[in-house]
């Protein structure tokens, strides 16, 4: 097979620019499908519980943006397989995604999705709209449906800053790729039911970015308190949740020192009230 060095001058540029589609995955699928992750392979035995799984991700909007945070634990069945896995990924300058489910497949999907958005921007000379970004991710999730049916499920949470609305937006998905926009906040993963319950009591419209970060740290702690697959902040190993803020200035991941400050504040209050802040009845 001829290498790219054997092709006529200019042909490579034509292949990369005249693709007929702004989708990177469609381009690779037509030119070199072997480079794409295998989505339709039939496994002899479902292996869902044997591979590391990522767990709880939370996100909430604030006045002018959105915050996403994730714990660091990955589990294989009842075993902690990794204590410092990263589950929140920057996808472009104004968006990010968090993954729950099969960790390896989710990380692979996040990386491919980032290239997908970069590819579109280079070809079209502009970024996708927020709705367009959400729909592109939906198509990638749908492409993983065959593997999901065998236990290798990935269900991401997508968050972005929308300049037209001057605010943050959050999208969750089902295993078939259906995108659903969520109002104010959402959570995914094994600890999501507890994190979402905490946010129902802690979230307030018009909160600042600082207060929103603290609310998500509290929600992750509540999830870890009741869900064994969700990891709380590991003070002895200095492993902190990943927290990312997106607003008009773009995506910013908080440093470990910044997150540690929020965690220390939260833990000091938990020594007084172990179940966390109490929401007023009226």
C-alpha cells in the first residue's frame, strides 16, 4: 500500500479539505476506519464488571456560566481500581464533558470528541453552536450502543457556556445518545441520586461561581457518604475532586490548591454538622 509520501503533490490537502463532511469521525471512517475505536465487535462474554468504571459527575449553572466537578474513584465490581482517575475533560474553549461508566471507553470518547470539535472549527472557520456540540456528542454515544449492550456503557454529562444566552447550559444523555437539556443542575453516575438530592437543597438561582463550586463539593461529599463507588476527597493522599468553571472568559480548571481550599472549608463545617448544610424550610 502506498504511503502518503508516494501521493501526488496536493492530493493530501484535497483529501483532508474536500471530505464532504465537517465530521472528523465520518472522515476517518471513510478513509481509515481501522483507526477508529471498534464499536460493533461482539464479545464472547460481557465484561462490564471486570473493567474500571468511573462514577459521579455533577454540574450546575451560575450567573454567567457553569461549573462541572467529578470525584476521582474508579471501581471494578467491589474493588477500587484507581483513586485518582480524571473524569472531567475540556472539549474546547467553552465546553467540557464528564464521563460515567466504562472508564477506558469514556476517556477515548472524550479525546475523540475534542478532535471532532477542533476539526469542525478548522474546516468551517467557526465553532459549533452549543446545540450542535450537544448533538455531535449524542451521535458518538449512539455509535457505542452495540458495546453498551454488552456492558461497556458510557453516559457523559456535557456543559458549555452559551454566548447568545450569556449563561451555562447542561446536557445529559441516555445510553442510545438522546440529549436532554437540564435546567440549573444535574448529576450522573452511581452516586448521582445522592448528589442530585443534595443539590436540590443547596442550589439557589443566581449563585456566584464560588458558591456553586462549594455546592458541588458538598454534593460530591454527600454522594461519597452513601455510595461506595464514589470517592470522597482523599486528604492523606491529597487527591481532590476535579472542578472546572466555564464562563465568558472560557474554560478554566481549578488548581489542586484551589480545590483543597474549598474541601478544607467543607470539612471544617462537617465536623460540626456531619450531614452538611441544612436548607431552610421557608
